């Protein structure tokens, strides 16, 4: 997964007005107590960040 795909998926799930804010403020234990943005900036692969987001948001299997 590329960064562009990650951001497109997050926008599709949370909406244009909210997805960036959520990514910058919601801390996830699975990412070492970092936000999605912090994890990506630290070099965590987007696929791994998406897996944490998927779990945190309790998305359906079809969004995996």
C-alpha cells in the first residue's frame, strides 16, 4: 500500500472534513502510542498503519 492509497482510504471512511484531523490526533497503542500521521512520518509502512486504523475504527472486513 502506498501513502496515497492510505490517505484515500482514510478519507473515504471518515470524510473529507475529518480524516486529516483524526489522523493527527487519535493515538493508537498498536502504533507505539502514536497517531497515524506520526507513525507514517516515522517510517511505519502505510499497510501497518492502515491495519491499526482498521482495528481502531472497527471497520468491516471488506475495508481491510
